[in-house]
C-alpha cells in the first residue's frame, strides 16, 4: 500500500506542501494577514494567544505553535513576532528549525517597523514558495502517516455508524505501521473505563483516568450541569441525551487497538500506534491541537454535517446520517448512510473511509479544502493578563 | 415496517431510524434477531424509546452501559430523552 507525499529534511512526510505565516502572538496577526493578502497561496495561521499568559497556559500555547510549525504538511514557515511578546518569534523559529525545514523570522519592532517588515517578509515568502514548488511527490508506505480523528455535530447515528466505521479505518492505519491520535476529553466521560481496558500500561491507564477526572472537576468547579455545553443543543436535537451516551459512541472512532499513550494538547508523540490527546471537544481547538501533534490528515465523523476544516491538515468528513448525506452532501467526503439502509456493513464502510484517506493523502482535495474552510484556535486554559 | 436498533442485549432503550407516529409498530433489531414494538408518541429519527417500563431513578442502558438515570417513570414505547433522563456525570449543579 503506497501513498505519495513530500519528504522533509528530517525524514518526515508531508501530504501537502504549504508555506505558512505563523504569528508568535495575536498582536502580529495584522502583519500576517497583510502578508497573506500579498501571497494568497500561503497559509496564515492567525491565532489569539502568545502573550500575557501564565504557567501551563503559556507552555501549552508555545508547544502548540511549535507543533503547528513542525507539521510535515508545511514546507517552510515565516514566523512573525512583535518583539515584545512572551512567546518570541526567535524561540518558535529555533524550535521549528530542529526539523531542518525552511524557517524565517520577521520582528515588527526591529529597525524600520512595519514599513521595513513587509518587504522583508515578502522576500522571505517569495524565496520559500519557489523552493517548495520544486519538491516532488514520491511514494511512501503508511509508517510516516499520523492520522488525527475527531467527531463533531454528533447525533445518534455517529455512535452507530460513522464513529465505528472511522475506527475500522483507524485500525487499518495502525496495522500499516502508522499513528492515530484522537481526543476530546469531555467526550470520554462515562466511557473511560472501556478505553482504559485497552491501555498498553498501568501508567497510560492512570494518565487517562487523571485527564478525565481533571476535566470533570473543571465542570464541577463551574457549578454548572455539563448538559447544554456538552452534549450541545445540536447533539440533543440529534437524539443524544447525556454526556455518557455521547462518550460511549465517541470512543468508537479511535478503533480497537491498544492505547500507547496519553498526550498533552498539541504534544507530538514519540512512538507509533494509537494515542489519546487530552483536550477539548470544541471543533476549532480540537482540530488545531491535532495539527500540532503532527497529524497530516484528519478524519471527522459527523452526524449533523459540520462543514469543519482546518488550515494545515486536510479534514475528511464522514457521515452515516441519510438526511445529512442528502441535504448537506457538499460538506461530506464519505457518505456511509448505506449502513442504516442495510446496504453495507460497518467494516465495508470503514474500508471505504480508509481508501479515501489514501486518496486524500496522495493529493485529492477534501470538501473543506476546496472551500478553504477552517481556522487556527489554540485551547486557552488560563487568564489573559 | 420502520426499524429501530438495539445496540446490546442489556439495553432498555432502542434508537429509531425514522420519524415514527403514535401507535405505529416498529421492528427493533438486535443483531440478527428482532421484536415488534408499539411506539406510544411521535418520536423523531435518531431518538430513543423504552423497550420496557423504566421506573423513576432507574438506570437507562444503551451500548450495554449506563447512559443516565430516569427522573420519572417511563412507559414502554415512550420517548426517552432529556425531559425524563439525567446525566450522572459532569454535574457541577449537584455539588
């Protein structure tokens, strides 16, 4: 089984060949957006973090920004900083440069300010775009593929069809030597005991229970019933009654292989196999976290037909809901509503999802990609000062 | 006949695969076996109904696991959802 991709200097493989502008801090977004208008084929990874953050929250933002820059789908990065922020452009550039990919920095408060920075940035982008354009796709096996998995706009068809079928595709990636990362800690509340049985070690099991416990304690500290936030109103309209029901369906998307580890949000795994990322269920943050772990492709299982995408990693959307497939087909890459019509087994549908994954990795555009739909949103866990 | 799915033999609810009117019969499938059940009120696609009478305070079971607890008695064939089931987890409001 072969897919084609772009080999990077560190031996990793990208399935897209992007040049990206990465602001180190939200104050530099304006510069990144202006440069993006000058070079519309460049990804602008604008976000809202990077300064005035404390402790774990700052560390998490820095780790995520580094992970986004390191994602193998990106051939080169222009890091744009202000020069006064806590997560500096130089720090991000140094960390991302460990992959030996092209990295340039631009600091707005350097001599000459904005008017000097813009032409300097243009020169860097121009150079990297030309360089990247000369890289050719070559065939690889799946050992250097990291697949991210997310479910969203969940309804009761998700747990019956699209999540278990996605799980089949996940198992096939692992059997081919690849890595799979799924997450959404609130959405394993009530199902953690099932996932914990597959933990590869006692340490992994304990870390999984701790992640769920910490998440549930945050809900309790708010004094609120989780219902209404998760399951969200759209989930409830789709027949999901409680977080436990949602979770029992949600864990099926990760397949049935042993769980090798629990990652922090945006943490790059050090081994192959199946991993759980401790993070939120909300779509933009969950997808951004998966891109930061190094996931080159993401499968998104949806009941209600979310248009979700993200900038760095192509998002393949799968639905098992016949109404969604019919009414929102423009959002859906793989229609597996055949399962509920009794025309196809979950296993066969999973095989079709896997096949689409190979096609997308090799260059086929997903629906979200053709729309250019998506944004970067880093999970923020502390106050802004 | 319209179809409902039972995910596990331990379940006391089934998921409808169509909108179903009051007094309509549905075929509730569990793997290769099935039973016929009368639906007692309008219930939408993807929503659940009780396979037997579930008393107030009893567990609601789907996928063979507890998904919540009833807040009132639910008769066989009636809609099981947020109006008569509560979550046991993530309840900051109960602290």
